[in-house]
């Protein structure tokens, strides 16, 4: 079954680090911010590893749970989840590394919720990160090249986010989830993630509503991952034309991190985009009680792009309920 209901799964706490450009954007206030992209390390790779380690350290310290975490679930964009593997070796916590590109954090939440709801575990940490200079080098061009970019391009966010998922009751409940299919509409432009990922977002959204017998108005806000400005427009037009859904309660995380004056093209992307907005904007606003997350991920690699293959995508949906 693609959709799951949960009875006793909650988000206990979260911790976020944001990069230099992100901290000058729309949200501004995060748990920690970086003054530069090296984060006191010699390489950008080491900087991202440190970002994850600092997030986990803070979650464990704040909640006094150093010996109480059953599993760490997470991933990143770097080859074979290099960042997560290197950060996890600093902790005596079993690791489940996962990859759904920019939908990785939602997949981590989904897996943690399933294991905790099933009674197999009590506490988990879900984790993800991205670093602009690591990701751009891998999926597009090194920043040093100064390569020109299309207006459809999104800008990989720099940051790290972790959350403690538990069976201990809190204000934020993970209420349901829908697992998405891999969708491929024969898009081949790695500079147009909005067009690549929107079909997967639509498919999991409709599946979620149908499985749980809900309509779009059930939610106070529907937060998509990182479709960006152009992808968000495509999403709304397709839902209205093909399903008769006039989506008025939608927000795209990719449009909520940077200011237009920061010249980041179509907006933010990267697996850290959605959780940065979720924990530092959405959950801080008391008017949002029912929240649907639709995290979107582009499943290409530099090899498939260079071989001119189409770009598959995936999206997972997570339903949250917030108590007053």
C-alpha cells in the first residue's frame, strides 16, 4: 500500500545550520549560521561533514539522548552519500543511509515513522544536508568555471537539518505518509528541475488525497520541496487543468529561502531546502495545524546527464498535525 497512517510518531526536536547566503535571505533566523563556505575546514567536503556532525551533536546534547537513539537515518547529494557516512562514523549509532536526492529528508521521516509506529524502535534521528559548492561541482559545473546558467536553474542551498523522531508524545505528530513512484516524463534538461520533478509531485499528491479520501483544502499549507518559481507555476497549472484543483494553500520551499535580489535564478534546491523552511518558518507559524510535505527529488547523475538520458524523479508525501 502506498499510503500509511501512523498512531504514535512525533517530532521531538530539530536543529538547523544555514549557509552564508541563506542567512541573508527571507528566513534569516536559524539555530546556527555559517560565516563562510569552508566552516573552519580545509575543503567544502569537510565543511559539509562538520555541518552534519554539529547538528547531531546539538540534538543529542539538547535532549540528553546520547545513549537513547536507536538509529540514524539520512543522506546527502555527494557520491554514495559520502557526507552522511563520514559524519556518522563519529557516533555509536546504527546508520541507515538513504537517497532520494532532494526528497531524502522526507524518505528518512517516512522510514523512521514506520519503524517507530511498528514498535521496533523508540527514537531515531533523521538527517540531511547540502552544500552549494559540493553539489554544483558534481551535478553542474564547479563555481570557479563561471559557467553561464539558464533562468530555469535552481541554486543548491547550503545547510544541514536533523530531527529527533520518537514515540514520546509532542506537539508535532507525523500522521500519515505516501510513498511515491519513480516518474519519467522524458525531460533531459538538468538545468530545469522544476519541469523534471513536477510530474512526481503531482502523482504522489493525487495518490495521497485519493488513498486517504481527502481534498486539498484539508491542509492549512501544502509545502512542496524545491520546484522553484517556474516549477510551482507548472504544478498549479497542471493541477487545475487536469484535476480541477485550484491550489490556493500551496507554498514551495524553493521560493522561501532566498530573496529575489540575491539572483538565484528560479530559487533554492537541494535536500536541505524543504526541512530548512519546515522547521524555521512553517512550524513557527501557529496558523499551520495540518501540514502536507511533498518532497521532490531528481534522480539523475552526472553520468546519465552526459549520456543524454532522460531524468527520472520521485516525490514522497508526509502529513503532519500540530497541536496548539
